[in-house]
C-alpha cells in the first residue's frame, strides 16, 4: 500500500471519531443547565459568578422586603407579635410536645426562622436542624418516661415533614447548581438519625413502648434514605460542571422599628458574602437580635 | 442578546463543533473520558464568552483557542503530578455508558500518532480531518500560515513513515 493511501485511510478513520451518542446527550443537557444557571444578566441571579453589588436589587426597606417577598400576612403578623409579644416565644423555645407553649415553638418561632431562610440551601439546613430538635425533644421525653403514643405520633409527623422539606430543598439547591448542600445535609441527617435511634433504643429497653419503636423505625428508615441520597449527591457533585452555587449572602442592616408604623424602616442594606444574617432591630419595647451561621436561631429577649 | 437567543446559538455551536473539539482534545490527551470532560469544559467557557456579550466573529476559531489554552493548563498540571502513570493505568470509566470497544478503538487510533510532537499531531488533525487551512490553523496558535505549512509537510511525512510499518 502506498503511503499516501495509508495516511488517507488513517484520516478517514480519525474523522469518524466522535462523541458517543449518550455522552453527547448528557453533555448537551449539562451545558444547557449551565447556560440557564449562568444566565445573561437581567438582574439578580444568585449563581452569577460575576455578581457585583450593582446587580443586586436595591432594597431600602429590609422588613418591607421581607413582607413583600417571603411572608404571608399571617406570618408577618406573627413576626410583629413576636416583637411586641413578650416572653412567650422565648420561654417556648425549651418546651416539649404536650407543653402549653409547644405550639408557639413550632408554629410561630420556627416559622419565623423559616421566613428568614432566603435560599433553598438555607431552608434545607434549617429543616435539618429542626429535625434534630424534634429528636432532642423525643430524647428528653423518653428520659423522663413521658414519651407516650401521642407525643411520639406528633414528633413523628413533624420529623417526617422536616426531613422531606430538607430533602426537597437540597434537591432544589442541587438543581440550582449547588450539589454540595444536598450531600452535607443528608450526611448530617443520617448521622443524627442513627445517633438518636440508638439513644431512644437504649432508653426504651425493657419498656413496652410500641410508639417509641415506631419512631425508631422511622428514624432508621430516614437514615437509610439519607445515606442513599448522599450517593446521588456525590454523583451530582462529580458531574456538575457548573460549579458551586455561591449562596453567600450577608445582609447587614441597621434598622429601627417604629412602634406605630411597622412598615417604615430605615436601613442600609449591603450584600457581600457569607451566609450570615445579622440584624439588629431595636425597638422601644424589646431587643431582638437574630443571628445565624449556616442555620438560624431566633432569640428574643425582653426588657421590661 | 436575550438568554433564549443565546442559548440557541450555544447549543447549535455544540451540535456543530462538539465532535471536532472532542477530536482535538483526544489528540491532546489520548483518553476518551478525559477528552469528553475537556470538551464540556471548553463549551462552558464558551458560554461565558457568549454571555459577556463579546462579538462572535469566528466561533470555530474561538472554540479551538479555548481548547488549546485548556490543554496547556492541563499539561502544566500533568507535569506537576505523576499523572502519566495514572493515565497509563487507565482513567476510571465514569459510568456504564462507557463502551470499552469504542474507547479501545479511539485510543488505538490516537496511539498511532501518540509519540509525535504535540504540534504536529494537532496540525494533522486540523488540516486533514477538520479541513482547516494553514491560515486558520495559524490563527489558533498565533503562528503564520507558512510555519504551519512547513510543520504540516514534516508531520505528514512522519505519519506516512509510521503507517508504512
């Protein structure tokens, strides 16, 4: 065979070297996802790598923006109630299922915290924390010998809701380009569930508590689900080429709440980086400081 | 330009040039999975260019340039770590879709020219497979068409020698 023919054949073969159909399809959908996530600048995009303060909407009223964006009027009312209210919500923090104030803890305090979760990631982390809180309540009750069927059922229901919400929100974060949150949240949940399943198991030894067993069963189920979810999340992290969602948002405000007109608030809002929500809202009646690292804690102090 | 229109251009570019960039990367790294990863990375950077509003006069040229630069970075990293042994042992197939036969066939094809010089391999690919002329090739590498032509001749001869065996 002459050398020319050889090379020609070679090049023909080389020409046929292509992306495999499955790879091509996968890449195309990943690329499209990437393009949508890093969309053309039309205002605020949370995942925008070139984000500068110019692209962030200028909010002049922090509380007003809360009212507009996240809070239903019901929750807004509750927030106000929290501010004016008094010691109730503070005392509620340590309550357990069956206590009078438990409703305040779960329906008011925790909902307020959720209102401050500005991203899927924050909400996922919050829900994971709340799940853990439920488990702590269960442990406390079990230690006192008070974990009866009713309390178990209530905790079980809430636990399921928190876990589902945490999963849902971390899936959303993954879709937005952040696959690591899902992994972290599920990993933390898995270890928490297993730990408490163990603790409850120990505490209920010798006791005929079918309610507790049901709860422990749930925990183990969730732990296994969480384990599986981590595998999925790991795959997502590996194949995700769009990078990590930059959920770093710091909102610092100096706000004053005028008692008579809650809507009016003077604040300087700056957005830079790191998931910290720091607000100091001084009122005549009470000091409310809400601080958070990756999760949220609401502490209300009352000065009388 | 609006997001939708840009997306359309983006996907069209991938459809048209995806394979060519893949081949280019294959010549560079001699490994299917790695070449696929690189290809994807090339197009994500391309998206960033599109989105920044830069004027797209020559998409093909831009894509090759991105790929070329990316390969340079990759080579720097390769020297830093003993990747060669890692590569020889076999890059782990990411998932089941990895067909061993195709991988083997493509890798074999690339192996033929593996020990040729970087630039020579590339120039052969771009001319004889992708159909670029020396001027276009020169643009990608910031070299004159003449230099490319000379290289082309030399490389073709070398290839003939190899294939003659």
